[in-house]
């Protein structure tokens, strides 16, 4: 059942992005930025947390989960250290993804050449 | 030639966009990426015997690795032109934008080429993500207290 939910949720988010891309003048860069903000916004009232418990991995894959993890890490630290925790904890949960992307990019760009 | 006639001719020769077809392809390909994410979480949490939260980190890193590798090998670009948002919206699009920028600009040197341009496309995601998370975090911290 969680697999069906994953498929439907991830597909629906991508479909929403595709509809925006086809019918407005916004580019892919605009849409990913909007979706990150949307993911952070949905976490104000724990809505995205509820989606994650129902949908599982399908909610962790779209870029909306990036915003969700940013605000989640910041708030977890803010509970302990007050307002300064919003700054220290911002990248706590997303650091793995960003670091992995940087390292893989560096390694692959050393060994591979542009195709054209 | 009047402007109205000109616009008519331009509209006739514009390539037609198949919006419905694009939507279906984006839905199916995005859904498959979501399925792979959930499948990886189950595989990792079963074989490595770790909780689902840690397994989701492994799954995200795996997706980023394969998106970077396929971009470097050259055939991820073709998939993106077919699937469009189905591969741009998931985390694969983040890795794809970084790796393609890195490989493209590395000819301009390691500092001002690769180093300055690696976040050329992915930087907007991080910038607006951090700013919006900070603002919404402030709002929630002041209203609900964490």
C-alpha cells in the first residue's frame, strides 16, 4: 500500500510541476525554488510530517522534502538553544544530500569530459 | 505585412506542445522515482537493520549517486528532455544540475570554472530553501515555541 502511495504522491508533485512549466513562462529553476519554499511552508503546522508517515519514501524523493528537512533541523535545534538554534541546525538533516552531491560532482567532473 | 498576419504565421509554425502527453510522462516517471526511493528505504532498512529515518538518508544518497553518474556518462540529459519535470522535481534533478554545471565549466579551470559555477543552477534551491525555512521557522518558533 505504501508503494502505491509513494507512486501517486511523487507522480502528483511532478505532474503539478509539469502543468506549471507548460502553462506559464516560469522555467525549471523557478519551479524547483517554489517547491522548496512550499515544502518549508507545509511544515509550519506539521502537514508534511503527516504526509511522510502516510506516503513514506515517495515524500522524501521530491525537492519539497528538502525544504521540509531544512526547517525540521532548524526547529529541532531551536528547541534546545533558542533563536540561535535556527542558524546552527539549518543544515543538520540536509547536509548528507548536499555533501554527497558536491563530492560526486567533483569526482565525476575530474574524470569525465563534456559530450559535445 | 501587418503585425496580425505576421503573428498568425508565427503561431502556425510554432512547434506544438503536447501538454497532456507531457503531464502523463511526468506523472509516471516521477512516480517511478518515488517507487525506487521507497524500495531503497525498505531494502536498506531490511539488510542493514537500521531505522527507516537513517535508511532514507542512504536512499537519497544512492539516488544522487546514480543521477550524477548517469549525467557524467551523458545519457541523463536525454531522459530529462523526455521526462522533463518527472526527473527535475525529484532530488535527481538537483544532482543533475550540479554535475552538468561541473562538467561543463571545468574547462575554464578549477577555481573560476568548476568552483564558481558548481552551484550555478542548484544555488537558487539552497538560497530560497534556507531563506524560506528561516522565515517560517521564526514564525513557528514565536507562535508555537518550536
